[in-house]
């Protein structure tokens, strides 16, 4: 028995035929495509016809699910002042070396 569900971004579904769970990532009504992400992290694009052929049931987010894109965003926010200070120090060291550079001794300039 087929169950008709509209694809909703962020919603989890179970493909009852394959007994696999996936999440709808996005829906593009112009191209009539549904982008899904399987539990193993793989993405797949389905046209709406293929979507409507699936025997689906709504599902809960799997326990322990980790969204890699969200984790990357969180890591960027977790940078603290110490991380920035180290980067600034590296840039300062490079600037000091650059000040010692003498343009008149540049061998490439002589090749012009």
C-alpha cells in the first residue's frame, strides 16, 4: 500500500521497500527534484515521479545521527581567542621577515 507524503526539507522518512531511513535535504520545485541524504551520508537526487513511487512512512531522526554540515558550522563558531592569537602571531612573524627583504637585491628585477 503506497502512502503519499509531500517531501518536506528536514523531515525523515523510511523507505518501506528497502527498510532504509533518509532525510529530505531540499526540494526544487522548478526542476522537480528532491535531494535526500541517506544514513551513510550519501546524497541522492530524485525526480518527483520517483519520489511518488516510493512506499514511505515518516520517521524520527535516528539516534546518534550527526549532520556533518551542522558540525562544520559549529566548529567555526568554537574558535576561541587563543586560536586567533596563534594565527595573528604567525602573520606577524611573516611581516617581520618581509620587512627585511631588500627590493634592490631582487634577482627577478634584473631579468626585465
